[in-house]
């Protein structure tokens, strides 16, 4: 193995030093000359109209530059479509400061801009907004009767096969239950912020907290009717996203609006409280009815999902189809519905669709296992599906059986006493539960550029983002490995709309998408290097094809080891001092296979019944996700996602006061996320899975697969510990102690 072989090795983050020393700047950390600061004022009511905004007192404050409102702002696009973005759901997107209409509590209604951030914040407290209130509807439970099927593009289609109702009635083993999940907010550590730099020549450069610099650039260009080449959006470092940065958030247009009006640079940062007015994971109610024969073979699967959306956009993901990917069942009725509420539109959050649907599916499967008197793992194996029954396609690869086997073995599942409440230690009941995870292995069109210089340095660039998973590292190590140059010689560039096109960073598809483009760009550089090397008189590589050589240790080597030439020699022979190649790749749309990642999750909980405290003491997650380029960073992805799953199971909940239609838990004291004391041993296993069909790299991508199934495994373990089935996430002390 050569010294420049990096793939599959546990490489540390190339941006680690910049992160821990603070050299990595976030969107609101760019101090440019003459920078002014904006503070946003948000709506105090959930529905109605603004009748008047009194800005006089704020404007009189020394240092205040202006107060922008719907009645006082520069020109912005009128048409809703101009505010749409790459991944906007169908509907009429929010137009910040556009008119007097209030659609949700927390909607931006004014922006105070001052020389100093503190001045802007103080002056904002002097602005008085008068409203004409209208009756709002935010109580999801009360509105569930109005849930309706909404077909939006490819999402949310109901599915029926066979006769699930009849099969249910005739089956000997049946379970029926309703599951709930609270609204959750992403809460990345970095606040949403934008620094709009006024370039003075008609161009604007924005540092924005975004998972998609191109998506953000296009949005600004559309909203302000600017040519694309006049707008540049950068997000070189992102302090967490979890989906909240996929769509442009309102700090972006507000910073640009003020910069254009004042003809100077403006920074806008939201507060933690204001971030609760952004998109969220939709709360939901899921009704499941499962039936099986006496051997545990599924006969009927019914799943109705009711989610929530805003009055102005229909947001939904695929919530109910997953069971048809995992379990063979001849009869299924799968339906998803939406309730429209006077609140902001939900947005993607940590495995949207899968994390919600699989929670209920995997808890219902656990309940079915008890009803059928079967081990929960055995029930999954009895019903294991080798094909996607919705599209009727086999999988390109599916090492889920191996996930179950390895995770169960590591966890010690065979020693489990099936009886709930059977294990106690001191005052604590101990329970073991498991669940299955599945997530799409997506790939989107992407481009990348590779530039190799004669001094041996390599630059690799793509307009993707790195919100924390380690995209810089993936890009650098992949390029280094392919061209056989030391990792230290490689610079990865991303988070800049001026770089080659890439999709938003999300959906666990960055490595498959951007990685494939890097692979193609580096292949092109390889080809050029070989061609140049063969120009030399008596080239040791004469007649060799690309497949006959390897690139390693700065050399192009014949695979049989008989001859080699250095990259530097090749460039000298070709009389060039740099080789630049750009490549674009797209997914194989003609594929006859279904592409998914899988996981098996096993959880141990300890529950002190006297005080209701639940601790997740042990978690094993075995993941099959094709080729793992960097086991260290991939494992970190799964660890983080498992922590998110523990949060979903036990902690995270955004509570609304329906009198005001307003989120009340809008800070990190009231909105609980797992802290160190909540997280114990988490064991991550990557199961070997070779998939040549999916893309030349064999990469499926990881991240979200770590959360899917985790909440269900935890909930199932709590049932096993206590004999009490709480079907309402998060499982808090009060719910566990309630009779
Ligand atoms: Mo992810 S929810 O696609 O950022």
C-alpha cells in the first residue's frame, strides 16, 4: 500500500485545526470596513395584518441608519415564484417585508439597521407594531379532522396493494396503535446570519449560513432582479445545519435588502429565539394497524400519517412507504395527510420522512413481535424483503441481514430475556430494544474542478458546503488518493457559488454526488498526465493505457511494477506547469435497482421508576452504506445522528401556546437537546457492502441513516424495561409516570 493511499483510512479532518483555533469563520464573523448591523423584529401575532409600524423613536436613536418595513423598503420581486428556491415545496413562499400580511408568529416585520449591533437591538425595542388580529389555527390535535391528502410532485403519494382491511380482519395476530411525535427545531450551534458586502460596483458578496451557496445565490438574484454574475454567496464553514440551512432563510434577503438601500455592507444575525420562527420538523400523528399469521408473517400493513404544514406551502416527505421497502407484505394501505396551520412551513430536518415514519413503523413491529410471541429481531428476519414493493425493484445492494447479525452479536441480544420488566439492578429497570433503519442512497448532478500544479500542489473545488460532516476532508483525501499526491499538498475549496456547480449539502448525498464529480475530474487529470508522460523520449510508460497504471507516491506506475514516471516528469515532458480539469457527473437514471442504505439499531435503557429518569446506557448501530471513504468521519456522522435520535426519543420538543399561536420553548434551556450526561456508550459498526452499480466509487453516503430507527429502538427498550408503552415522543418523565 502506498503512502498516498487514503481511501478507507480513518483520516482526521483537514479543517480540524481551523475549527478549533477559530480561524474558520462563520457567516456573521466577517468584519468588513463600514459594516452596519441589522436587528430583525418579528411578528407577535400568528395571523392578521400590520396596521401601523411606529419607527420614529427608533430612528431618533443615535447611530440608527434606517428601519425597513413593508412600507419602507427598496424594490423586491412581487411574484411569489421569485422567492422559491431549489427545494421549495409547492406553494407561495414567504416574501420577507413584502406586505402587511402576517402568516405566522415569528415572521419578520421590520429590520433596524445601525452602526453597532447593540444600537440596532436597542432601537428595535422602541419600534411599535400595531396589528389587526385574525383568529389563528395552530392546535394540530384539534385540527386533525381536517387532514387531507395533498399530492406534491413525487412526494406523499399514497400506496395500496391487495386488501389490507380484509386481511387485517382475517389475521390471527393483530396490533393497532397511534403514535405521536412533537415538533422539533434544528438548533444548530451557529446562529443564522448573513454578511452582505457592498462591493460598490453593482456586485454583492454575501457570507451566509447556508447548506447551499448556489441555492442562496439564485434566490438573491431572483428576489432582487440581479444578474447571476453580480451575486456571489459564500459559506466556507457552517456551524451545523441539520437541514435548517437548505432553503434560504430570511436573514439573507434582509441583509441584502439593507445593503442595497444603504449602499454599504450590512450584517444580520438572528437570535436563538428568532431561529424558532424558521422551519421545523413537523409534529405528527401516525396510526398503524399490522396483522400477521401465527408464524409472524405479515398479512396486512396499514399506516396513516398526519403531518402539519403552513397555510402557504405544502411541505411533506415520504413518511409511509418505508415499510414496503423493509418487509414483505401482500396487503398494504399507506396514506399520508397534511393539516394546514397558521405557522411557518416545516423544513427538512435530520432524515426527513424516514426518521418520523420509521419511528412508528418500528415501534409497531415491536408491538407485533410481542403479540406474536416472537423475538423482535426474528420478526424482522421472517419478513425480510429483498425488493422495493412499491416500485417492484430489487436493491442494488442490501447488507441489512449482516447489520442485524453484527449489531445483535456486539450488543449481546441473544442473552435478552423476552419478558418486559424482567431485569432490574438496584432501583433501575433495564430494557433492551431494537429497530431497523433505512435511508435513500441518493446522488444528484454535481461538478468539480481539479488543478494540479508542477510544484505538486493539487486544488480541488466544488460549490458544495461543509456543515460539519467532513466534506473538505472527503474531497481532499479522494483527490489525493486518485492522483497519488500527499494529502498535505491538497487544498479543498467549497462553500462558494463561484465554484463549479453542486447541489445543496443534504440528504446524505454529498459524498456520492460531489465525490463522483471529483472522481471524474481526477480521472481526466490522470488521463492527461499519462498522455504527457508518454510524450517523453523513451517513456517508461509508452503504450500503457489508463487502466494499466496506478497513481501513487507522486508517480505513475505500471500496475505490474515494471516502470514508472513521476508526475513532475510528465508535466515537464508535456511542457505544462498546470493541468486543470472540470467534470460533471449525474446519477444513473436508467438503473433498474432501488438504492438504499440500511441499519440495525440496538438500545439499552435504564429506567428509575421512582423518579422516572431514563438513561440510554448503550447503543449499537450497524450501518451498511456501500463503500466508506473515511471510517473515522463516517463514524462521527453516525454518532452525531444517534445523539439526534436520543434527542428525538427523550428530549426534543417545541411546545406551542395556542392562545398566541407561538412557540414557547424557544431557547436551549426550555428546548432540551441531549447533553453529555444523556449520551453514554455508542458503538458504530460499518458492515461491508460492495455496490458497483450505484456509482464508480461505490459510495451510498452516511449521516441520516444514523438517526432513522434510533428513536424506535429507544422507545422499544423503554417498553421492555418497564412494560409501559409510551407512544408519544419525546418520552419524558411525566409520560412515563402517568397511569
Ligand atoms: Mo439534511 S435534513 O438534508 O440537511
